[in-house]
C-alpha cells in the first residue's frame, strides 16, 4: 500500500521530508562543477518530480483522486511542502548561477485526457508550480519542460500561465495534434 491514505499518515510522512536535512544542501564541490559547466556554455537545468506525480507517489492514483475532495486541506499542505523543498534547492544556488531550464516529471494524463481537470489543477497544483517557477525565474530561467505522457491538452494553459512552456512527449496516438497546439498556443509553447 502507499504510505498516505489519510491526513494522519501525511503528518507522519511529512516528518521524513525536513527542509533542513543536511542531505538537501548543495555541496560546495557541486556548486563548483555547476560554475565550470556554466562557464563552458553548458545548459544548467534542474529536475523535479511534479506536484501530481509526487502526491501520486505518496498516495496512489485512486486515493489521490478522492483526496482532492475528501482531504483538500491535506492535499494543499502536501503541495505546499513539496514546493518548499523544491524552492529550497533553488534558493541555495548563489546568484551567479543561472538556471536555464526547469524539468518536471508528471505523467498525469492518459489518451482520454489529464487525470485532473483545469479547475482542480488551478486550485491545488498550480500554486506549487507558481512558487517554484517564480524562484527559477529569479535565477534567469525562461524555459521549463514537463514530461507528461498521454494527452494533457486541457491543462496545457495552466502550465503556460506558470512558465512551463515545453511539452514532452507529444503522443499522437493519444490524440495530441502538434499542429493544432501550435495554432492555438502559438510560439509561447515549445513542442
């Protein structure tokens, strides 16, 4: 079973994700490696598990689907805590380190569409994206790619609002029409 089914489970699991854990600090040698890579013109990117993906890892898809309705306060706290952890990583980077791209793993859609609708995304998940992408933009980031299988068409505008502007992959067999997406979203959306 998954570790979280109810709010009391989340409170217990949350203790295992402290922001001040020494393992969450970027070591000096890693910062030096990043600076060398940046100086040589390499892209500097960071990777995060997205908000739906992380909550699904903790709860499973079925329980998470119900939790949006049964435990909305818990879901908001989970998103807030995960965004705190992600943002903490970005805020550790010295100002001279520019972030070129933020990468997200989500896989929150099937061939029939996203596993949450735009309104649920906006209410519960989008605040986490907003917080992390605001911190990334403060470090110069203008590109952000989400890895979402299936057909996430209905929530693409939500991601675009927060600066997540590259969709990958484009599953034509799931009904994704890249030409229609280009016509609708313009060059703001990278495919």
